């Protein structure tokens, strides 16, 4: 194709050219999705793919108002019957678009299932394309969450702060920058992102793994799917500006399979064995030398080298709160509640004492009740209290996935360090 043919191909003034068809489709998108005039080009009306995608992410703009709604178009842009009699579609995942997959990628999809204690409570807000651009930006001054400093600050205050505290200037300014009308909306937005990260980005709460993978780890498909760099080189721009995060593609719930057992990245948990006081059995003393649940990460120090620093997984302080693990069985406590930590994700939950079970030579339960006044060897003597083991039963009472935990080396939660 020579220059003349190429010019004719893109000539938008000729209704048989590709350029004319492109101009018409851009004009359609411009009018359909209210694109701002700043995007006008030589076609007079233009709408970028990024703008339309931002509208879908923040408010399901495309699927709720599909390009065409005629009967035959439902094959390409399907809608679904809702309880109120309408036909809508919240996610592009229902349109079987190549590369999208079956999991909804839109924040707005998840926001529609945000729990509200009553009908008058504020939910998780919708966002316009411009607002999505602001909150996903990487400029510090615009509070965008693609700047890791902003993201860490927002999540830190979200984790520790009461939403009624209006004194925090950073969060108040974030509310304004995101176009919200209250801090409650901001917290609801972060809460929805929390769920979305766990469900969409990390693949959900449940997965099937082999025993070998659980012990030695596996390579995360997340890294490949989202094009994350496993490490940030010290010469990179974001490293030089202090805005780098180290992603490890190797997920290791228990041990770091690429390291020796003595690797600094493997959690080292000191637990009381109960040798001198049985009531302290399973009491956590420290993790990797720190008095709180943590994961160790390789962090660059700005001098072409790195050191290992802890990421705090929970606000719990072992010097102030007794926390137990089940390495030697359930906590040997009779208190109404105990604090129990999951060694896989460092999650600490309150568990209430429910009952106890007994096991002895004669069996379990009531048959193991001690026989009073037994003074001589007999059949009954074998099931006295000296031959009975008692196991306390505790039941978890917290929400299924509380905010304080480190689910893996790439996790959804945590409180910062």
C-alpha cells in the first residue's frame, strides 16, 4: 500500500473508507458515554479506551448501558433478569470477552454486594471515569492509590482509625480528592477493595493445593497475569523515588521453598512448650524476633543492597495480649475466651470456650468420668481421673476473614509496620 492508498484508507470524509467507519464509531462512543470535550481530536468526537474502561470499573457504565439493546444484540451484549423485573448486567465477565475470564474485574460489581446494616446506611460509592483516573493515579499530590505511599497511608488509617474520627487531615483530603462526600464512603470503598483484592486479584478464599505446594510453595499466576515485576531494581524510576514494592512470585504459606530453612524470610515463631507451666502451653512469645505477627520482606535500602524488615500482620502485641497456637494441641486454658493465631496467615481471632471432651482407655465422653472413692485396683480403677485426658473445645466468634492477617507473601490485608 503506497502513500496515496494509505491516505484513502483513512480518509474520514469518504463514507466507504475505514477512516469514516472509525470516525462514526468514535462519535457513537463519545455521545453514548459522555466523553469530555478535552478528548476531541481530528475526528471532532473521540473517546479513549482508557476512559470507557474507567467508567466500567467505577460504575459498570458499559454493561449497564450496552452499546446496542435490540433483540438480536443481546447475543453480543447479554443482560439478565433482576428481582425488580429489569434486565441488566454488572460485569463484562458475563460477555465472554477474550482475556477477561469468568471473574468480574470491576470494583462496581463488588460494591453492589456491600453489606449495609439498614436501608438508610451509606453504601460503597460509584465513581465516574474522571474520579477513577484520580483514585488510580500514581501522583502523590492527587492521593492516587497507584502511589504506594498514598496506598499505605490510606490502608494504615483504614485499619486503625474509627471512621467517626474527623481529625485526620490525610483521610479528609483523600475524601475530597476522590470526589466523595464523607469519610464513611471512603472507608466503604476501601472495604470493598479489600474484598475485591481477596476475591479477584488473589483468586478467592479457597484453592486446592498439594501437600508439597503447601510446604514448599508455588509460583503465583497472579504475577504473570498482572505483569508484576518480581523485584524492583535499584536503578528503576520508582525505586529512586521511594515508591517501590517488592513482589515475590513464589507463594509460601509455610516455608520459602527457594530458600534454606534458616532463610530470614521464613517466620521463626517462639512458643512456650508448657514444660514448667502447662497452662502456658502454646503461648506465642515472638515471631522473627518481634512481639507482633509479621512477615519478613526483602527491602532495598537505597545503597544498592537490601535488608529484611517485618510487615506487621495484626495490631496484636504479644507483650500485652496472650496469644496461643495449636502446635501442642488446643490452648490448655479454661478462660471464657482465648486469642488464637493461625500460623499460615498470622490471623488472630478470639475463640470462646464451648465444652471439653475426654478420652481414656474405656473410650470417650461420659465413660471417662472419674469414679469416686476408688482405693483398690479394679476394672473401675482404670478409668479414674489419672487415666483421663481432657481436651478443651473453643469456637471462633470473629468474622470469617478479619482485616488483620497476612494471607500469603502477596496478601490483601495487614496493618503496616
